C-alpha cells in the first residue's frame, strides 16, 4: 500500500504523459515552451482568476509574491506555525519578520479571532504589518470571509498559500482565488503534482501579473537583457507543464474521488478518532486525510505493525524550530498548534485508494 500512490494514475494517463513529453523533446523549447502558456491559460480558467503565472515551485510562488509587494526588513507578515516551513521561510529570506498566529483545532487553519488579537497587540513592536498568509492546510480552505474582512480593515495584503489547497472550494469559489493573490505547488505529492518541482500564482491584477513575470525571469524588462528589478530564475520547466496538462484534464474527477474516500474514512473512523471537519460551504481538496487522537503512540504502533503507511504533518510547529529562534518564541506560545503537532496522524490518501487497502486500514481501528 502507498501513502500517496502516483503509479495508479500513470496506468490511466501514462501514455498521454509520455506522448506530451515526447512532443517537448521534439520541439525542443525546454524553457517557456508552448505547453507552459497552455497550462497557465487552463489553470486560470479552472481557478477562475484572470492570470496564472507558473513558476518553479510553491516556495518560489510565495517568494515572488512577497518580492512583488516589496516586502523586506522592517515589515511583518502574519502566518500560522502549523504549516510546512516554506510558508514562513520566504518571509525570513527577504529579511521580513514572520509573526505567528495560532490555528483553529477543528480545521487546522489560521484562527481569524487570533489574527485580530495579534494585530491589536502588535502595534508596539516597531515593525510594519504588510501581509497575511493563511494556509489551506491539508486541502481545506481557511476562513477567508473573516480573514478578508480583517485584512481590508487593517490594509493588509492577503496571500492564500494553497500549495495543498488547489481543487478545494470556499462558498462557491475555488481555492487560489480566495485572497488578493493565491499560490500553489505542483510538488509530486500535492493534489495536482508534476514529476519534479513546480508552482503557480493566481491574480486578477494585470500589473501584478506583469511584475511577477518579470521577477520570474531575473527582473527582465522589455527583453531578457534589460533588467528593471531584482528577480530570480523562477520558471516552470516546459516538460513539467507537458506532464501537468493531462493530469489537469482529469483533476476534477480525481478531486471527486478524494471526496468519496474521505467520506468513507470519516464514516468508519468517526467514533474511534477525531476525524477532520469540513465547515459548511467548504470543499477540501483532501491533500491529506488527517485524524487526531490523544493516543497517537498506540495508533502509530498499530499502523506500523500492520505495514500501513502514515505521516505526521507536522511534528514540530514552526515557532519551535531552530530556524525561527530569533523570534524568541517558546513552548506554550501557540497551544493549539502544539497540541495538534502531538496528536495528528495522516492516513493514506489518493484518488485510487482501493477497497482492499481501505479495509486493511479500517481493521486497525477495530
Ligand atoms: C508544499 C508546500 C509549500 C511549498 O511548495 P514546494 O513546491 O515544495 O516549494 C508551501 N506551503 C505549503 C503549505 C506546502 O504544503
């Protein structure tokens, strides 16, 4: 059994993927070839945003957005400590200060009430609040109505980190379109994964889209050798775009399959562990199916003994990581994130989880 099975999907569309990769080998436009533009157009349409700017990873997507907003030393950006390191790392990389805000334990996402509290107590720090990066953790969109309201009130730029969220929905709108700008990742294990690194940014703002395209290619101006700003080498490989196109064609269907598997899990495990909650009006992309239990050690032992793969996302919240020790945080600062890091466990989740795999997993709990 695989935690995330990428082979099953290959059985369905492997031929198409190979055909598309071969096309790239033939035309030879490895950098910014036609497949990149085709993918951007289709992704923008899927998400319902005017522009999609593809890029080299979900990390670069976040980095490029912060660069485009000119965020740097003296600025602070609010995010959650219960996420993958990349979300906060890019803030520090630019010399700005990540400010952590605890999560809601029912959704694992940023708690808007705590965001408001953090903003109210923050004014004395000498830093200028510039942006908020909520994360659609495990595929579930954060509470964007509330977070948008708080960002408008405080004049903050809202960046949706939908690296795990693409395919999810919030009140009829697609993930990646829920803030001022949305970012995602095509890392192989994400809901829409390529066969390497990749990412994308979504915006309705024409000017922002142009700035991002410039940053993506070393701050280019009219031509590549006219450099109008500091940028990066942040492009998505044509081969990865060619791989993503047939995957995107079946993505809707795969997200539906994930709903069925999650529903089945929740029905069966509901009385044994705390199963993930999906608030009314939301749809999760089910990047992960994550349960909580006070008895995690015994659950992990049962999973190991039965040879069922699992993962702990995340075993240490970011405020307790050495990488952020300059922030002066200590144990107890974000009790909900700390509690979740001690009690979560993610179970195998992908669109092709078989009945026999499911039964094998279920047995562990009974
Ligand atoms: C995976 C991930 C990223 C980074 O994406 P990469 O493509 O691996 O750089 C950022 N944020 C979150 C929440 C992620 O899960």
